[in-house]
């Protein structure tokens, strides 16, 4: 076997330009995905900060972002405005009393329980009939 074949020629191990361009594009896409993840994490941490659900270290991190990053300040202001708007929204009146809703839910649960027992009983009856038909001679 000779090594003159292009399969054994190690000097041809250059990446074609179109493949290199594709790799660069993929790297940029994954970097964009990473940026999206960082933005989502910052958004979630800012939201938790507004809700008072952060640790001391997370609080310091958010306060550092707010002091140094204008985009984080803008996002914080928007989240704060949204939160205040939600808190001042009027609560719609219930269409029916809560007690009636609870009674309807409980009645539905009772019906489901009764159906389960009925289907279970029918299955047991079918098994008994099947067993008896195998024992009793047909003739």
C-alpha cells in the first residue's frame, strides 16, 4: 500500500475558507446565546432583588450593577415601574362567592371518585365473570 494518496497527505490539513467562515458564524451565534443567557440571569436577579428574595452577595452584585451599568439601571427602572403598576391595579370582583367555587370543586372531586369506584367495580365483575366462564363447562 502506498502513501501517495491524498488520504495520507497530512499537508492538506488546512481548513477551507467556507468552513472557517461557518465556524466563525457558529462562534458568534453561541456568543449571542451566551449574551442572552447573561441578560436573562440579570433580569431574573433584578426581579428577585425587587422582591427582596436575594442573598447578601446577590444584593451586593445587583447594587454594583446599578452603580456601574446604565442598561441595568434602565432595566431596573422599567421593572420597578411595572411592579408599581401591578400593585396599583384594581382587583376585579369575583363573579361568585369563594364558598360556591369550593363547593363546585369538591362536588367534581366526589364525582371523579365515584366514577373510579364504578370502573373498578366493573373491572372486578368482568374478571369474576371471565374466571367463572373458564371454570363452568360450556355444554
